[in-house]
């Protein structure tokens, strides 16, 4: 829900969720589609236990992630050869154009705030199905 008390300024209360190309469900947040932003989007993502995204990258857009609760494994690099576990209270930066695949391998949900320099949340997502098999299910 979007509420405005000042032209140009908006309060967004994440409510509706949508299915992203990456295979995960995101809560509606700040984006060109919701508030008319022109250089950023920010939303919440809760990955249930066992959830895994499709391998993808964001063309020409950087991503910053802050994990509110839980932990997420992320494989990244040209062949997903790098691996990191991002835990509660930690931040993770993904440069533009870097292939990555996040997953929740724990038995608890993982919730994160995700910000990207693309105001159109799904526009810069490029799926990389040829890389999906490089990370065991």
C-alpha cells in the first residue's frame, strides 16, 4: 500500500507479493511501478526453507542485500564458482552483470531487504538456465 503525505514522498507498506522471474516471491516495495522511482528499487524477500532461485544476473544494475533474519547461501561468478553464506545482520553487494544464484539451505525462513539501482524491479533480470545445474539442488 502506498500513502502520500507530501507530493513526491511516499510511504510503502509491503503487502502484495509477486512472482519474480528468478523463481522467488517478492513483497511489493519501492519501484518505478509503485512510487515512480527513477534510479532505485527496494523490496522485501522471504525465502522459505529449501527455496532456491534460478541462476540470473542484473544487466547494468548493482544489488545490495541486508539480511534481517536467517541466512542465505549465494553462488556467484561467471560459472557460479564462488560461494558465500550471508547471515542475519550482514550485507552483501553484487556488482552489475555478475551471475548469481541464492538459496535457503536452512530449516528457517530467510528475510532480506534488497535494493537495486534499477527502478524497474524485473526489467534487468536475465535468466541463465545454462548455469542452474552447476549448483546441486
